[in-house]
């Protein structure tokens, strides 16, 4: 991958004092004279986009002439500029001629062995650039001044070859570089000569290891290398739109940002790394424009928006240096990035099975063309995702209905999003409207089952112009429902085309059962605490004639839950009589046979109101037994409320209080 070179020579508004020959003005004097003849307009934000003021097709003749400049012209500024600009009417035309001449006559390929070279010539300046005594931007400015074009040398910070997304601000501030601002077409524009004419290839720090490439497990470790500088012409850095340029270069003087709302350096440092293709393709990161993310629950989310014909993919890297370790050898990352579609947005959800620092690189391009790098985001994972498992499938078109669905002859009716909740026994129905006559094929994927084994869980029917696919699942987890089509009339088409994919999940059902199990288990534990109470504690409560509020409220709530009338338990003497009972009618015996199945909502609510202002700890300070009963009341109310909350996700007829249910590893 090509990277952008760092500046090698010092920035200079004026060149060093050089010796002059007889009857020849010094280079410093010439530059001062040239700049005095140029009017430098006030600096204001640019108003036009590059494509509004520059059409490459209209400059073909200028480009051709610039490529064919005779070698003799480099011996004199006057000769070179006259050759390049003779007959040109606008400064933009002249600027283009200068730019293309520099791009097609690299300083590294000039012949500097022809004896003494006059330093006050283009060739003399190019020699100093080649020797790292000068820089591209100074030479570019000098040629502009010779052509009487207003040009400034801009210094600042640029994200060149040493840059890593999410790097510390202090390190980024050290990445100094030089570029230019020129005044053409009635406004100031930006040109980066160094990045226009050179690049660094093969450079890397050796910190990263590629672990997943578009769903496929990879173990490709970078080899540290400084890379090599090459010459090539990259016209993206000619008159670059300032709103794009600020993503990669931050000037010391903010006026040279040339945008109406200048950025702070902090913003410049915190954004994702956006390659030039990101701007060419008009990509937009919708999920928050940050270059460094921290996982939430072992996941990170990035949502990008693009044109309808662009397809995205990704590469996931593990940063061994920042993680302080190598990724586990036995861990193979296959399909740990879920891609979901919604309209023109692609949602990347990264699941992390191991703690560490990662980098997500998003690539894009046509469906059948080579994908190019668009942007990079650093991701730090301090905790892994619970029960982290890969996605069952990694389709090129992602999950969820999209433009590809309609192109394949279907229009989604039932579900417009990628994720679909599915019940184990009831299943769900996915339906589509047929936009044309096509054959439809549905397949179910799971990381533990084959498609053939799961085919019995799919029932597909087509009636008139609608196809309905009923799908169930054999157990918990995630499944990928893949819907493919093939045109009926196209007899030559042998293969089905992927039209749509859904990620089926019973997460809500799983969570519901987990919550119910948790609260029922807590109730059973509290019940055991009641049964282990010494009888002396109950005797003590019974002996109290004028109870404190907490004791009165807790015992009222207890007997309400056990089926006593509310009006009766308001009388403390009646409660004392209930505490006197023994055998099967004792309070402990009644609690041992208590079940939330028959507990009515209004009774549960009344008990909750009585106990809500008390805690088991506070109750124990009044009476130890009251604390034990307070905990039981609160656990019973919480269990009943949990079952009611998740009732729509729970199967009818299940005994949620049974030991079989509570001890089962199966979610359902």
C-alpha cells in the first residue's frame, strides 16, 4: 500500500543566499523582485469545489505540452516559464502547466552530471531538492512566482508515512510537513507537491497482524520496513477541496484551512484516517466521526454511508505492540464482523473474542471490481463479548433487505432490518413481494449444523405474487437465513443470486429465560433462609405488641403473598395469631409450598408497596427475623414481576420454579 511521504527538507520562503555570476542578480534579489510584482489577495475560505473550477478534459493540450518540455529549458527560469505559459490566458492554465511539468520531470531523474550547474536555475533548484537542501513546495512556489501567480508556502502537521490512526496527539504534532496555497480562479486553493509527485511503498512498523479479511481467518504478520520512495503523479493533491484536505493536513496558521468553520487540532487528531478514495466515493461515517473507539460489551459499531452501487468489505488487524501481547494462536477469527444493510448505509458490528487493540480497515468498490481502502479506525477492547461467537455467514451484500434484493426480483414485506427475533418453536415468517417471475431458494446457516440438516426447519410457499418463508430453529443461538433467486425466463442462468439475508436470533428469548432463572433462583435461596430460621425468632416477633413500621409492613406483605385478606392483616393482633400457628399452617410451612403461579398482580403490587421503603439490612436492625422475611417478600415480588415482564417470550406450560428448568443448560 502506498503511503504519503514525510517532509525531508526545511521549509523556506526564501532560498539561501547563493553566489551570483557577473551581471546576474542573486536568487534572493530575484525572488524579492518577483514577489513585489505579485498581488497577494486576502485569504478567505474557498467557495467552489474542485470539479467546478477544473475539468481535466479541457487541459489535455496543456498537459501534453508540459510533458514534452525540452531539457534545455531547465537551464533558465525565463525560458521554462515562457515555454510552459506562452499563449495561456488564465493563472489556472499556467498553474496546471507548472504542476504537470513538475509531475512529469521528477527531480530524481534529472541529469546533474553536466558540469557546473547554475544554482539560480530550475535545474539548480531541483538539484538542491534532490540533495534534501530544499523541498518540493519551495520549488513549486518559486515557479509560481516566476509565472506571477500568487503562491504561499504553508507549514503544519500532515498524516504521512509514520501516522497511525488513533495515535497520541503529542506524536502527531511532531509530523511536520510543507505544502502550498495558490490563488487561481478568484480564490485560494491547496496543492501538495510532495504528495502529488512522490509516495512511499512497502512501509510498515511491524506492529499489526491481519487476523480477518472479509470473513476469512488470516494470520499475516507485518514485517517492519521503512519502505521505498517512488515517483508517481497523484492529481488528488492538485487543487484539493479544503474540506477534504483538512482530514490529512493541519496548517500552523488556521487561515490556510480555507474552510468557513475551522477545525481545532484536537478534532484533526481524533478523526478516523480517511484515504483520498473515501472522499472520491463520497463516503460518510454516520456512527460518530471518531478515529478511536472503545468497545461496549465486547462490540464496536461503525456505520458508513455510500452511493447505491458501492459495496463495502473490511480487514481486521490486531495491534501486537499496543496490546502488549500476541493474539492467541488457537483463536481463528472467521466471521467476527457482522455487516448489516439499511438503505444506503452499511453497519459494521465487530465482535471481540479477545482483549486487545485492533484496527478496522473499511474498503469499497464496485460489486465485481477491486476494493480500495477508504478509512481506518482504531478499536480498543478492554473486555470480550460474553459468549462471543462468529456470525453464521458473511455474505457480500450483507444482512438486511437492500437494493440487491429488488434487483434480484424481491421486495421485502415483513422485515426491513437485518436482525429478526425468532422463537424456537413458533418460528417466524419472512415474506416478499415478487417484482418479476423468479425462482426462490431459502437456506438456513448455523455454525454447528449443515444447511442440509436445517432444511426441515424451512417451509416455503408462493401464492400469486407473494413468497412466504416460515422458518424455525432447533436450539438457541444465531442463524443466517439466506434467500436466493434465479430468473424463470433465463434458461442459461445456472446459479442462484443472493437476494437477501437475515440474521435470526432468539437473544430476547434467551435473555428472558436467563432473567427468570436468575430471579426464581434468588427466590428459592431466600426461601431456604426462611426455612433455616430459628423458631425463637418467630416467637420474638409474635411477642411484640406494638411493632415498628418495618416489622408491621414486612409481615403484612408476607401474609398478603401467602393468601391472607388485606383487611385482616392490617390488624397486628391477627398477624400475631398467624405467627402462632404450627404444622402445615405455620408461616414457614406455607412459605415452603409458596408458588408465584397463583399470585395475582394486585396482591403482588400491594406487597411491593409495603416493602419498597425497607431493606433487609434495616429490618434486621429492628428484628433479625424481619430482615429474613423482608428479603423473601422482595425476592418473591421481583420473581413474579420478571415472569410478567417476559411472558411474551416464555413458552406456555413451562414450570419455571422446577429444579429441572433451573438446572438445565438449555435456554429453552
